[in-house]
C-alpha cells in the first residue's frame, strides 16, 4: 500500500471517530443523560429543625478554597477533593453529594416544570430536578454564581443530607 493511501486512511479514521463522538455528545445533550422523574421541591422542603439539631453536634465542616464555599456534612461521608470539585460519598448507603465550580457549567436540558429558582447562601440559585439515566435515582442540581470568585458553583445530590448541606453552605 502506498504511503499516501495509508495516511489518507488514517485521516479518514480520525474524522470518523470525531463524527461518532459528536453524535454521541448530541444524544447525551438532548436528554438521554437525564430522565424526568418527579422530585421534591428544595425551595419549600428544608430539613426539619430536629434533624439539624440532633445531627449538628456530629457534623464536620468542609471547606473548598478554590470554589470558595464551606458547608457541614455527616462524618459517615468520605471526602475526595480536586482543584475544582469534591465528592462526598457515604460508603454504607452509597449516597453522594458532589461539588463543582468553573467559569461555565453546562445546564441540564430540562423542561421548565423541572426547574425552580431558590436562594442558597444568599445567592440566587437555579435548581434542576432530575433522575439518573443509569438507575432512575432522583438527583437535584443546584447552580449559583459565586459573588467574589466569578465562578459558577454546582452542587449535585438528593435527599435529606443534600438539603442539610444546602442549608449549611457559606460563601467564602
């Protein structure tokens, strides 16, 4: 086979891989990553004071300096942190709370009835109610602008522990 023919085949293979990747990205962006499932409204459903009071003595404080946020979490969660994200995982239940910050964060492609407005740490926030495409587990994505760092901050999770995290978050 001639050298130019081999180079042409390699270039065509690369182009085919790129086109396939773009098509997969379009499918993910069009909603296959997120499926709709009714979830509770975070703006109207805060953890009860008794839950916070009983757990507050045991809670630990997590600070992510690059994202400029601080919040309390249950010590049953293990924390893994990188420069622009963190994940808290409960090894027993598998529950997770994720944090990410960046100049731009892609928004979940959801209909308006799955999107709410709220206030988190004194900042206007948008809440996207969704479910995992993998297993249908409910998930809420809360995104707000950091007033000092100029970053968007996203918290992902669901349930009582996630709501407790949201109520304890402070901007640094």
